């Protein structure tokens, strides 16, 4: 598969994990102060996205939610094609992603970011407990559904920097550490292009069964 020229932009999984963990921890503290019935761990994946977007913006990144994968930019309708949960730029003032089809023409977007310099991030949440009790599909969701996003990121030839952000709610740090390690090893055993994880975590107030939040950034191995 042909690849674009190499990007000179450097991204650090540790910085992304630190930023998201900091923002979610702040949200956990707000939940405690407000004495809410349900903490942020009851939110579904889409409900968590705005919180993650805000904490990444606060960390100084440009944040572009729901962007089409570059390999689908040639589709006539902008509503067609697979979308990435969020695309990050190191300059928060850029005006978006540059369309490679008009790059170098009179219609080229000034102050835009090339796809190969941005960071393409898929977000997944998995929880041991929900407001309905133990999550029956916890294991299958972690070991099966989550890996599909790795494949989407890897197969796009115009993406240079990408990763999976996995937010895991568990009964304890020990459980979270074990399950994230098991998931990582399963990916490696199956030949998925996932790099060494960067994990951050903190305790949360147990309202529905979860007492720990783990934030893991798993970079897709660069080519």
C-alpha cells in the first residue's frame, strides 16, 4: 500500500493520556462537589466525547470531531465515508484539515493542517458496571468491538499519527490494569498494529459499582 511522505510532526501518547486523565479527574471532583446521583462513568461513549474534547482544547490542542477518514475524501457526498471520533492538531488556530485534492491550487486552504501531521484518535469506553448493574457484554466489548477502530486507523494510507483512547471503568485499579494488559496482549497475539500503552488512572466515587477510571492511549504503530 502506498504511503504519503513522512510527517515531521511529533506526537506523544503520554501528553494525550495526561491531558485526558487530568480533565476526567477534574470532572470526577466536580461530581463529588455537586453530590450527583450518577457520576460521569454512567455516560455512554458519545456522552463522554464533549468532556474529552474540552479537556484536549484546554491542553492546547486543536480539536476537530467527527472527521472523515482521508481515504474517503474523494467521495462526492461529505456525508459518505467512515469518520474518526476526533482529529487533533498541535496548533489550535488552524482552520481545519487540508483537502489533498486541492493542495497547491488556488483553492488550497490557508492555515490548514495536512492529514499526515494531525493525530487521528478513536475513543472507546468500557465499563464493568452501568446504571442497570453489571455490564453483561464487558468482556466481548473490550476484546472484540474495541479492536475494530485499530483496523480503521491502520488501513488509511494518508494517516501518519493515530491511536486509540480507551477509557475503562472498573471496580479497582488491579482489575483495570489486568484487563487493559490482557486486551493489549490479545491485540499483539492477533497481529494488530498497536504500540505499547500509556496508562493513567484515578479513583472515583462508587455510585454504580465502578471505583476506578483508567485512561489508556494505545498508539497505532507508525509505518
